[in-house]
C-alpha cells in the first residue's frame, strides 16, 4: 500500500505550464500521473485528464532529451579527443 502522503502528492498536478517545465520537473510529474493511473483510484473523467496531462509531459521530456542530445553532439573535439568548445546547433 502506498503511504497516504505519497498519494496526496501524486494527486496534485503542478500549476506550472508543461511548456515551462524542466526535464526533471516533467519527469517527476509524469511518474506521479502514471502511478495514479496504474492504481486506478481516480474517476473516469479525472483519468482522461491525467492521461492527457501525461501525454503532454511525455512530449516535453522527449523534447528536452532531444535538445540535450543535440547539445552533446555539437561539442567539438581536438586531435587528441579533448573538448575544445561547441558548434552552434541549428533550430534550438
């Protein structure tokens, strides 16, 4: 059984717009949404809202991961394989 304070924490969705969340914030809230849906403790309408919020959070996490991957890929190395700087990445 999940402790009551964890359930209460899971039920509160952040007031922060998904588009403003960091990767960590979005992932933390997504984990809470998944937990609530898996336990089946919410009414149908709330489940639908949670599912929609979860989809938006998943998309945000994917976007932030892609940004990070592109930044890492843009690090330039010297002849010895040491980082020397970064190359600007298009579309960031």
